[in-house]
C-alpha cells in the first residue's frame, strides 16, 4: 500500500507546489481560490475515470495504449504525441527547478545544476516501480513536514494586506500551474501494477486521499509564502522570502524541494520508458534513451522559463488527456461503471471537456503573446 500511495502522492506533490504562491499572487485571492476548487474537482473526476479504464482493461498498458485499444490507431498516434509533450515537458520543468534549487543551496550555476539533476535522475529510470514508489513516499514526507515548519516560522511575518492584491493580466497562468500541481495521472498505471488488479476500492481511496492531502498542504504553503513575500513572491517560492526567513530555512527548503522534484522526475522517466517498452516493444536501452534525452536537449537549448513551461504543459497536456479519457469513458461507460460506482453521462462529461480545452487554448495564447 505504501508503494502505491507513495507513487501517486509523490507524483502529485512536485514542481507545481513551488510555483503556486507565485500564481496566487498574480491571480488575486478570489480568482485563485475559485480556480483551486475547480481544478481540484476536475482532477479528482479525471483521475477516477482514467483509473476505471485501467482497472477495467486486461493487460499492461500506458495512456497511448489505452487510447489505441478503444479509439483506434489514429487517436493512439495523437495521444502518443501529446504523451511525449506532457512527459518531456514535465521532466523539463523538474530539471529547471532542480537546477534552481542546486543554485540556491550550493551556489553552482542553475544550468550546470540542471544538467547534474538530469544525469543523476536518468540512471534511476531502471529501478523497479515499487522501489521508486516507496522512495517517492519517504522523500515526500520531509517536504510535507517542512511545509508545516515553514508555515510556523513564517507566521509572524505574514501580512494579511499581501492577500488584497487584485491580480494582474497574467492570472490565467495559475490555471495551468494548478493542473500541473494536481496531475498524478501518469502514476495511475503504476498504481495498478503495484497494488494489483483486485485493489479497486483501495485505489479509489488512495486517489482521493492523495489529492486531498496535496490540496491541504498546498494551501498552507501558498498562504505562508505569499503572506510573507507579498509582491516579491518568486516562481521557486524561496528566493523571494528575503528577510522573512533566514538563510538556513531557505537552504533546507531548497534541499527538500530538490528531493521532491527529483523523485517525481524519476517516476515520470520510468513511466515513459515503460510506455515505449509495453506499448511499442522497443528494447530497454532505446526506451531509456527516448525517455532521457529530449528534456535534456530542450534544457540545453534554453527552454528554462519555469512558470510558462509549467502552465503550458499543465493546461495543454491535461486538455488532450481529458478529451481522450472522456471519449473512452463514454464509449466504455458500462464497462467502467462497476469501478466508478456510477455511470458516466454525456451531459456533464462534454461540458467538462470543453472547459478544459478552452483553458488549454487560453494558455497557448498567453504563451505566445507573453
């Protein structure tokens, strides 16, 4: 159970955590809380729908394999492209943030730190999923404890006037950041593999518990950082604290954050490697190269704007994912209803999909205009 819970919770709580205070500061309190609740709800629904597809389908697959099985080869090809986009984009985010944390903690350049992060994590893609899940869980626990300690230490420096900001024109970036922060979808096939095919009730409990625990700690972290930093809140959360926190707190936070994003990076890479192996029968070494090299290449080319990449990957990746999951759910609604405990209906699934797609389109527009 710990391995499965660790896989999902560790996947959810990662790079998106650190950009949330910045996103809240840009959006303003009212819009931020509304978006937070909305994204939590749709994330819970989509996690359940995808888990239902996984548990109702024989064999071991990853997302493109499920799409191909139920929607045909052309849909599978499209899903494969966006799976690459989402996975490589997420791994790029982890590498960028890992480089920032190494720079903050040890003073090395963020670029060299990022390369060190990629190489060290890449060698761990060969670890068994159960081992990665346990490591993810035990390395996520210090981050959760640190968030509580940090909130306690920053409480005297929190200024409620910092929450009065009405936001700026960049507020919609928060939508993509939240989608990324609540996204644990790629860990769901691994959750099934670790827990076993007869763990339906347990998996649903783990999904809700993981999202709920993440939401609580996100809010604590957001209001502690934003309340203490105000308009100086930065995308990595810690650099903007200034005098509100000592050097020791910032360094410890950077090290714990580094461990958190490192384990998520390894889970993403291992899952992508298994996508190539299970769904496309590519040999293990080549599967590893295909999982490892693209984000490193993008980082080398200078794609390092953390907030924009994170928001774009979150909104576009989820937009495509949601469309395919909704299509499969409508096609196989009788098959998956036994897992869900209810039957998916078009009257609420289609509006959900349209909202997510519109959000993705808005973020693409902001990415190019901004």
